[in-house]
């Protein structure tokens, strides 16, 4: 139970009771919480299945069960009562209750909770910049966090990964810059480039808002990413850096970068070039540098730590109190034959698992099936080496178990709602002995219930909020180990002798990178950053203790919880005897005078015992190898391994050949390493950038420019150039005048017939459009060709008419069913007048009108009709507007582009669609 800043809805008696309790808690050494979601007041009878964490009770009988849960009204979820020190079977009387809601259970309790407004952290109103980042975070499945500690601070951070953000904060504080640390935050989960840009822009905006005579330091750091595209996220940061370039220079900013992961080389290159272009000093490093080396390089010149001596390693002898080792490790079976079910369509994770199989030389894929609860049973195609394989997809877990029996040993679910389904179908779990819950933000009560049921079924649960684990040469859970480049760099394709465990998924890959400087990883498991992990550190270390192939162990813990004390006790009582290098992150929490919540849900000290410093001291006292800081962590691991090699405990093995994996075409193409002729080429529009373009003109610009409109858009798409405004207007005039000719024309007739046959709108329109030809709407192209050829051949109108008569050829574009010179077609009049007023010249129109004078002498209705008028005017336009060469204009006419005007008008018009609606 933690002290709170405010209690809402309490009576005076309850308030006095609370003040007394608060005083007692503080006197016992508890810190006053400035981060925990607040206590909300509700009457006890008003909640039934609400997820709550802590209670203060007055006036109603409450009974606590042996497992620590309590019954209040019809409550179905276990409530954390341990901090109230209620003994087993005790009762109390309550009439009112102040309760702390579990915010992660919002998707289950939203209706019952109503509009609960959770207060902000750090015991103060949320700052505008923090609110902006909070809003960004709500727009993505990734994570974006930002807390402003000191607006005028000198040291600013843009850190990738929750675990890495804690390590960087620790190191900055260890160098004596706690008071000058400006912010705490992190981004993770592969956020899109545009959101990273917005995130970086907010931070840089605050950073450059005040001058600093001694200059400012910007640390852009992160571990070796598992799946976050470093090049993509860095593009967002680079864009923000360029936008604030002048302000950064004015603040005397120096930039320090360290990152690894997918496409990190491209990202680092872009970052270095951007800083050079801006004119600010920058140092850029990849995974070859230690994680926190940029902190040391940036700050050590001002305040350095004491020199680091070579660690002295004493190998432990057989423990006098050695106990029998735990048998719990049989629940997790990871071999070269292990297969898994993957819950959810996590296709990228599945492909990465299969790629790891190929590197390890596995003969069968490690994924047996995918469970997609929102889809139907089918197959999904993946690459296994260079061959295609089909992985079955089922809609239920029970169906997958029935089809595959007991072959799969693991289930890998990926979304927080998945646990709700699993918790309600636990009988299925007995078949699958290991579950890796990737999702974070799982309701605590649900997680605890799942752990209780899993223990009964003898099932091991890794997570929640875990990246999984990796067993080099054998098996990989999801994205653990990162991209193929990192798998090769860290030599994860073959086993070593070091077993490690951590909470942070991002830091697990950093440990792969650190341990690669020994003989490599035997097994690495991230237990997850939530408050109630399934596997504990001790469970994993006992597994390593029982594995003769593991010669030394590595533990990376963090502030909060008591897991590390269990490890210390196991060392002291002899259950753990192998060399253990351990470090708890979060030592920076002791540099602040208020309670700090770091990146993970469980990363918060509730008392002195749960601080990182206290746990590091306990581990060192028990006999673990504990460095003075994370900066020395990698060196100590290497030193212990060297001692083991020297003592003959670890035998140096010959390095096997580096395996090869066929490159993925899309990623290689992106890097410019392969090329392939395109099957289709589009030179008209392009949707590969931030927004689609027509002939290079962004759609947003087309929409804003009033001179373009529909005609301008057609000119860009059809003619691939921007034509003068009068041309765009003429195109629109043609579309308007040919939009509808009533129900009697063949196009409308066919549309009506199809509609009466019960066909849908699109099918009916297609049947009407199929009738467009020489006798309906399709006379434009033929008319344009006939009149332009006659004019180009220098025929007189009379010669042209006589030639058509001799050839027995109908003059296309001449004739109308009812219109004549005395009863002209209004559409033809509009088009003629527009052309004569706006076109530079109209020679072909004049020629056609002269032909009309001859044909109407034979019959009054043989006038220049709308098709012919549009055709000859368009030829005059193409030849006279100055935007086309003569050969281009002739080619367009010969290719039949003019009939497209008629097709566009009929396809887009309400007329032909109304013909369908009239009878549909």
C-alpha cells in the first residue's frame, strides 16, 4: 500500500484515518508516490468485476482467502492486500472503500468504470509537452514516453527502449549530472517515421527554448534493436534535427549517437550526414561500442568516475550447504526439434523464427501452426531457407492442439486480449508446457490468475511483456535476437557457455552483443517487465544451474520487486553455485527525492529494499560478481569468462563456418543490392512517397489550386503535364456536355437492362460502357483522324466530301437524329463559342464547319454533331496550345485518346448511374 497525494470522496473520519495511516507508512520508510494511478472512491457494493490493486476499508465485512485474494460483494478478481498486513482468515468491517484501479484492465472494465480520469505522474499537473507525447502514444501500438525533469537542463536524451532508457539515466546520474538531466523518456516497438518525427520535434522544441552558455548535450542512444527499423526511426529524428538546426547551433549542442539493429548502418550514416549539414558536432557509433560509451565520452571530460581496475574473479568452490537442484526446468524444453504455436497473425515474427531455423541448420520449421481467432482455417506461405513452406492457420487453439497432438511444446501469444482468451480455456494449456506471452499491459489480476492455474497444470509461462528468449543453434521465440545481421554478429547460430536472464526485451539483445565477446550465449531468456512475471529470475538461473553446458550466468535486473533477493538467498544456501555476474538497473532512482517509475510496469521501488542499490549490495554480499556500474558490466562478464577459460572450466572451441541465409528480395532492393525489371511501369501517378502525385504534382497542391479542378487532374493523368487553365476548363466542358444523353441511347439502355436483370451498379455500368463505339459516343477518335488527315492533305471541304462519297465512307462526326442548322445542338454551340474565344487558332474547326455547309445542303440534319465538334476542337487544342509537339499531338490522336473523354463522362456521370437507380 502506498501513500497518496489526495483521496477523493472521503468523509472527514475516513480522511483523518488516512492521514494517520499515511504518517505511519512514511515513518516505516515508504516513499510518497507521485506516479501510481490514483485512489478512486467507490461504495463497496458498486463494483463486482473491476480490476483493482489496493483498498482501504471501513465498515463492511471482508474475508481474505489463503491465496491473498478477498471477496467484496461479487468480486471475481484477486486484489492485492499484502501491504495491509491482514492475516489469513482475518475479517474487517468496511462501509466505504478507496480503491486503486488497474489501468491496463480498461478494455475489460470500461463500461463498469465509466469515465475514470487517471491523474498524471510525478505529483504535478501534466505539462503541455508531456500531454502532446501522451496523445502521440495513444495513436500507435508502439511506445512513446516523455517526462520533463528540468526544462533548463543541459543533458537531453532520445533513447530507444525501456530498459536502455533506465541504463542511460543511471549512467548520467553516476557521472554526477542528475540535477542537469532534462528529461526521461523512451520510444520503442518500431514506431512509424512520422510519429518519431513528431516525438523528436516536441523534445527538441523544449530543449532549444532556453539558451545554455556551457552548451547542451543530446544523447541519441539505444541498444541493439530486435525488430525496430533503425533507419526508419532515425529518418524521423533527422527530419526534426534539420528543422531545429539553427536553434541547436545557437544552444551549442553536441550530438552523441549509439544504436544497433535492423538497418542501423543506413540510420547512422544519415544521422552523421545530417549533423554535418547542420554544422553541429556529432559522434556516431554502432553496436561495436558499449551501450553507454557515449555518456562516458560526452560527460567524462567534465566529471569522470574513478579509474576502473581489472576485476578480480574468484571462482567458487563446491558450496558446503549445497542443496538438491530444482526439477522445475523440465517444464521448458528447447531443442532442435521444438515447435511452437503462434497466437495471432504475427507473420513477421514467424518468418524471423524460420530464418533462425535456417541459420541453425534445422530440418523442420520451428512453427507448427498459427492460431488466428478472427479468421478461418487456411494456410500461410513462408520461406524456409530458399524453399516455400505452408504453415497451417487455425481459428481456435483447441483445433490446433487436436490436429498436432503434443508435438508443439510452446505457445507464443502476442496481444493483450489474447491472455483473456487463454485464461478462459486453461484446459488446453496442459498439453503445451511452455507459454511465452509477448504482450504487455496485461491486467495484473488476470496475470496472477493465469499463473495460479498454470502452476496447477505444471505449465511454464515466460512473460507477460517479454520478447521471449533465444537458444542458439536450437530455437528462437519470436523476434528475440533481432535481425539476421545481429544473429550473425552475435554468433547466435551456435551455442556458447553463457546463460543470461533479464527483464527488458530490448536489453536482452544488448546482452547478446555483450556476451558475444565471450564464447557466446548458451541460452537467454527475458522474463518480462510487468509486475507479476510468470518465470522468475531464480527459475531461469536454477535451469542454468542444472544445465552442464552453462558454465557461467548473467543477470540483468532492475529497480522494483524482490526477485533479486531470491537469487541472493539461492547463492547463500547453495542452490546456485556457478559464477554469476549481476547488475540491477535503476540506481538513478536514488538520485531523485521523489519516487520514479521507469519504463516497465514493475520498475518502481516501493521501499528501500526494492531500490537497485540495495539489491546490488545484497547480490554482492551473497557472492555474485557485481560491477560498480553498468559501464563495467561487459568488462566484468569478459573477465569472469577469461578466468573460467584459464581454469579449464570452459574449453575453447573452433569457430564453425558462418552460415548463409538467402537475402530477402524486398530488403535487398531497398538497400540497392539487387534489381529486377518491373512487370508494370506507371509513369502517370506515384503513391510511393508521403502522398500520391499526379505527374509529379502532389494531390494536396491539386486540391488547393482552383485553376486545376477535374480538368487539370485529367490533364496531369492523361497527358502527364500541367496544361494552361483554359485547357483544363475545356476538358471539364467536354465532360459536362457529354455526361448524359437520356435513356434511349445504347449505353443507358444496356445499363437499364442489366439493372432489371438484378445486376449491381458496377456490372450494369460496364455493360453500358461496352456499347461505346463508332455509332455511340465513339465517333470522336474517327472524326479527329478523318478531318485532320483531310486538312493535312490540303483537301478542300468539297474534295473531302466527294472522296468520302467515292470511298462509300460515312463522315464521322456529321449528322444528328433531330438537330439541324435551324435547330442547333446547344452543346455544339457552347463548344464552338468556347474554342473560338479561348483557343489560339481553330483551323480544323473552321474546316469542319465548311464541310457542314456542304452536307446540310443534302440533308438538314447532317450537321457537325457534338462528337465531331469536340474531336476537331481537341485537335486544334493539341496542335495550338504550345504544350505538345506536332508529333506528340498526332500520336495522341492516332492512339485514340479522345474517346476517353466520352468514357470518363459516362462512367463518372450521374446520368448513367441514375439509369441503374431508376430500375434497380
